[in-house]
């Protein structure tokens, strides 16, 4: 008996009592987690606070933590008496969780319109910014290219344009804090998930800032209790020319001049036996794009950390033009006590954009029969054509002038957020959190052009300039959250918010002429011998104060409701109109959780959603309520002058909020054991009291004032479908997905009952993006009746446009074609969408991603009048077109040398309008996962891939004619030879940096 009791005491002393806490990746307690001593029957579960206690027999024991929807973890005891564990959602679970603003929800509980894409899918396309990576991937989110220069950002429109002159950009929220910078500042490799809130019932929680939709970006963080993990992601590739601008070669240009009967005597440097390809002389044959990102993350028993850095460089085919970005991210989370958690995140980047002074118009317009070389083989300085003298710049010359002809923009931005979170100990489910965001953005531009560079005159003096801007932004948010489940059926989540935000911006600029030395560049303008000009500075300070409350309730996961009320006050609006309060409510019904649906095995999930909400927009510049003074200098003799001031914009003492009302109807479904999942939505958004500058008659003595006028409407539908065709068929799997969406945008009302504003191309009943011009219906042919009536003095082969006037009894037009015959033409496409597919076999995977548009009008200044490249006169080189001749009467383009308007063919603007339809394969990627064969260590993961980007385009009328990329590359007021007639909001194809086709090799390594 003595021996027995001795053994019992030894055994009792050998057991160790281990306690701890289990939380999810957001730090929330997980109740009911199963904890098992591996190889034994000893087990326990966590309490509602996530705490647990268990007796383990030996220090070599291993605890197994498992919980439904989360990945199980095994943790060695190793003489520890306290073990805190973070469980991560399983891959399947992650796809079912979405961020809805100030919290997360399971997808089946969401009642608003929310789209989600994981960070892994974002990284399927090697791209410098998030917008390019998700283009065509999300229904209702139209992402358009605004520039082909390296480092350029994209235009993002969520369910169309609402405002006429205020911003239509969505709000970006980075790790819970409104993000004031460019989305291009966010490194795609840092992203864990991206959620887009589309309807008012979802965006109302962000108030006026979310009027145009909200993009919620969650970045990767370390995991509490996880060992250190190092990741390295890299890709490098070559960029080649997608297509040259389709300009005429020498023989074609000579034939054009002959057909036009103009400029038949060559210029001094022209000869009919010369055929110069100016694009070949200028473009680099290829350019390099490279990206490297390294990170380390992990955690202790009470905290987690993540640090990373990235380098990205994108060269252009235009010499000396490139974009470089350095980024650094860090985050830490620390459990101070069982009820207190703190943390911070910092995102920093420095970027350098070079060579933006270079364009391609000069080389495109140069005569192809002009010889750029002297007899000794040296390069001429200029070439002389019949009416023009053009400065020559080639690839070699541009690179040699890199220190004498430059334009550099340096940007630095730091985005920082801090939080503290307290679980109120005496009230279960009650939590308080405070968020503080501190951001600083700086941009510095410097430009220098040496003597004679870019000018036909060798003695043109040098010029230089600098400009600087700074943005200071802070946000403070206080959140109180209550989240409880009662009787296992009633789940309630309540959020209350108070927030304040302030934004300060200032800028300055200076320019000078006749810099004494190239060595000075733009760094010492005070030494200039010529005129020194101080530009107008800018300063603004604005603030926003908000209160918000939201309640989300679910009964038995069948009946769902979410209700939000928000009040915002903006300093930008007039006294008495600063505050606005607006509601939002949405409901959902999970039909598959009803008893009458239990027998239907083909349907896994079926949910109906309806939502209504209001959002507001205060996106006008600060001080619009105060009016505006502008200055005008007056000269009194040679040396005396004075500056006078005049009222250029009247005060707006009644300026208030622009607001939108949205109804959203949604259907979510999952079929055949989740083999097929999807969402269909229909929405109507009415925007009222639009913020707009109202023009005044010249007799008023003042140009305009800002007021709330007008209404717009957006309505449309969206369909997203994802399917798993098969899986594990001998190692094969195949997944597909596509999305379709159509948005119908129209202007409903203008100020004072007007139905049209021709100057801004706004017409009630038509797109915000409309053009007002003549409509080309063909070319006038010999024998056509009424040519002399409709076009007095016109010629056969000229452009024939639509006539809308009256006819007499004999069918004869009663008047010539004039301004009254201009047509309103809507630019927006009828249908847009995208698709993706992934086929895998064992370790290999093949991914294809594409996008498409159907209908709409594509505006190309290359072919239109403002581009000055389709003059059809032979004065300068001409875009290659099928023009009318007596032998080619079925041509699309008019007779060269015909009746003109200025330098262009009459009605030449109509030549720039194309059907905007296209289908484009954005990326094809072939990868191999080495863990399937060579690597057996689960802690090490290695994948390598080869990708081709922009491989080909189909079904595009513009591509068929030009060979070019049919995606836009310019805002409406950019990249044309003369001032464009199109407003900036309408994107065009202009003479910008040429598009590229990219061949990329990359790897992803984690250990």
C-alpha cells in the first residue's frame, strides 16, 4: 500500500495544469473550442471568454485545438503553464466571411450589396496597384485605364457616375481607417482581402465619404502564438510593344499627298526615296518590370507582429520614362491583459516618376519621307517639311539628354493607424475601441529643359520649375460594439460611432527662365538670368464630424435585418446646412433554413435581400460658400504695375448636401453542393441636389456660383457566377467564374428647369457621359442628290452627316446642314463584365483572366480632329486610313484635300468615334506548386509561375482598324495636339505612352 500511494503521488506531481485563452485572428474570444491532449482521452472546451484550463500528463504532451470553420492547431506544451492560441479561419471559411465596415459577417448573414475578393486572387495578376489587379473581376465595378504611363492609377466607378462635377471616386478604407492617398500607394502583396460595399444600405455606415461606394482593404498581419514566418514574392518581366500607332509609311504618305493635290513640292529635308519609321527610332525595343517583396510575421503568446518591405520598378518603352516605388509596412498587436488589446499599423512608400515630359505626338506627326541624318551620318537637329519645322528626338538623343531634359515627381506618403480595444469585463459581449489615423502625403515636382531642347530654334532659353504639395490628415473614431447570441437563435450586433476627421492641404510653385548652367537643373532657380515667376499657392482646411448607429439582428440564421442611421457635419457647406442625417435599412431571408426547403437537395443556399438607404456627398472644394476673388495685373508704363482683384465666383450661403437614395434587390444562391454559386442584383439610385457650378450670363459681371441643382439616376443589374466544374478527377480540377453587369446612367434634371447644357454636353434623359456632335452616316458620292443643298460648296467624297431638318413636298431638304443637326450620343457601354478560369493538374495550374465591354462609344483623338494626325492633307504624317478616291468610293474616310474646317476635314471630329466593344485576355499564367512533389515540409511553400499579360484582343472594331489596344489611355482633356472638345470626365485614346505586352516570371516562397 505504501508503494502504491508513492506511485500515485509521483503521477499526480507529473501532471501539469495548463491554462490559457483561444482567440480568432481578430483577437475575439472563441467559446467552445475543443482542446485535446493528443493520444489521450483528456479534453476540455473553452469558456465564453475563450479561457481554458486542462491537466496534461507530461511536458512532452501536445495540445490539439479544433473549432468548426477554423484550421486546427497542434501546440507542444514544453513545460509551459500558460498557452494562448490564435486559430485562423479555414480557407473555405475565409471565402464565407466579408468585411462590412467596423466588423465582419458571414456571407450568409449579409443583407447589403458586398463583393469580396481574396488577396491570393488579387495577386494572380502581377500588377503595380490593386485597381489593375481586380479590373474585370467584380460585377458593378468599372475600372478604366486613365493613362499608359508607368505608375498611373485607374479610374474606379462603382455602379456608375452620380455627380456631375464633384468626385465620383469611391472611399478607400485601409485596415479600418479612411485612406486619403492614392490606391497605387498600397502594395498588392500586403493585401489579405478586399471587400467592396456597393449599395447605400452597406455604405451608409461610412456616411458622406461612402457616397460613391467603399473599398475595404484588409492587409496581412501576424498571428498570435504562431512561429516566425518569412515570405518572399518576386517577379521580373519584359515589356514589348503591343502595337505601334498606325501611321503611314513613306509610299503611303506620298500617295496621300498626290490624292490631296497638296504639298506636292517636298520640304527641304524630304525626299520620295526616304522611308523613316520615327517610332522605331524612338521606342526602346523592350523594357523591364520588376517587383520584390519580403516580409516576416509571427507572434508570441500575447501578441503578433508583421514587417515587410517592397521594391517595384516599371520602365517604359519611351526612353528615360519610368516609375519606381519603395514601400514598407509594419503592424503589431499586443494583448496587455485579458480585456485589453492595442496595436498599430504603418504603411509607407516613396515613389519616383521620371520622364513624364516626353510624349509621342512629335514623332507621330513627323513626315515619313524626311531624312533625319546628315550626309556624314550624324543626326540633324530639326527636319523641315513644307509648312513645319520639327525638332528631332530619338532614343539615343533622349538618353543623352537625360540630365538636360527631365521631369521628376517624388512622392512620399506615410499612413499610420493606432487602436486600443477593451472588452468590458462586467458586460458580456460589450467592447470599446478607439482608432486614430495619422497620415502625411508629400509630392515634389521638378522640371528642366535646356537651351534649344524641344524647339526648332536652337537659341530658345532654358526653363525650369518646381512645385510642392503637402497633405496632413487625421481621423479619430470611437466605437462601442455589443455582440451577443441569446438562446442560440437570436444574434444581435450593435455598433455606435463618433468620429472626427480633418484634412489640410497646401501647395506652391515657382518657375524660371534662362538657367545659367545645366548643372543647376531645377535646384537653384534663384540664379536664373531671366524671368522668375511665383505661382499661385493653395491652402485648404476642412473637417468632418459624424455620429452613427447600426443594429444587425438575425433570428435562427433565417431572418436578417440591418439598420443604420448616420449624421455628418461638413465644414465645406454653409451654416445651417452643415448637418445631414440619413437612414439605411436592409433585410434578408435565408430560405434554405426553412423547413419547407429541407427536401430540396440540389439547392444549398438561397437568400433574398432588399435594401434601402440614403448617402450624401460633400465633395466640393472648401470655401465654395465664400465665393472667389481672382487677380488681374495692370501695367502702368514699362516698370510700374499693379494687381487688381475681381469677383469671379459668387458666395453660396445656401450650399448643402448632395444626396442619393438607393433601392437594392439581391438574390444569393449556391447549388449542387456548392459546385455553383452566384449573386444577382438589381438597383436604382436617384441622386438629388447635385453640387454644381452654375454659369451666369456675362452681364452679371461674375462667372458662376456653386449650388445644389439637378438630378441623376443610375439603375442596373449585376450577375456573378462561380463554378467548380470538377475536382479530384485523377488530380484534375477546374474552376470558372464570370460576371456581367449593365448600368443605365441618365441626367434627370438641370438647374431652373433646363433640359440641356450644350457647353458641358449635359442633356436631360441622356448619359452624364454624352457627346454632342454631328453623326457621320457615310460619304457623299457622285450623283447623290441634294449635295449642293445640304452642303453648299461641298465636294464629292466629303463626310456626310445626319440631316434632321424638314423636307418640302418633293422630298427636297429645306435648309443646309447646320448646328441644329448635331446629335446627342451616349458614351457608356451597354454591357460589361469579366471572366476567369483555373485548371489544375497535381502541382500545375493554368489561370486565364479576361474582361469585355459591349457597345458604347470609344473616342480616339488619333483619328478625330483634335489629334491633328488625320488632317488628310499631307501637311504632316497621317494615321493610316482607307480614304476616298474616285477608284475607292466605298472607303470609310473622306477624300484627301477636300473641304476643310480649319486644318481638318469638315466634320472631322466624327472620325474619332468607334464602337467601344472588345474582349481582352488580360493575363494567362502557368504555375507549379513544388509542395506537390519536391517539398515535403509543410512549413515551406514554393510556387513559380510564368505569365503573359495583354496577349491578345478580340471583337474590337477599333483594334481591327488600328491594331492598337482598345482600352482608353487619357482623360478627355489630355494627349491631343489642340485643346480637346471633350470634358475631362470622358476617357479617350490619345497620343500617350504606347501599351505593352508583358512576359513575366515570378515566384512565391514562404518558410
